[in-house]
C-alpha cells in the first residue's frame, strides 16, 4: 500500500515508477476517459 505523503517529489516519483503513462493530477474528464471510478474510499470525491 502507498502511504500518504505531503512531499510532491516523492508523489511524482511514485507515479512515474508505478503508473507510467497516467496523468499525475487527473481531472474528472481524465478519470472518465481512463475508466477509473471511485472505489468507496471516504477520502475520494464523487464523480
């Protein structure tokens, strides 16, 4: 599991290494285009 971080550099490194090709700061349009939907986490926003 990826632990929370407030370090922008660590977050971006995690994205590049673990999620290549995905936008680091996706918009709702990006999430819909990629077929990524909320998984019921209380910290996620509603689409």
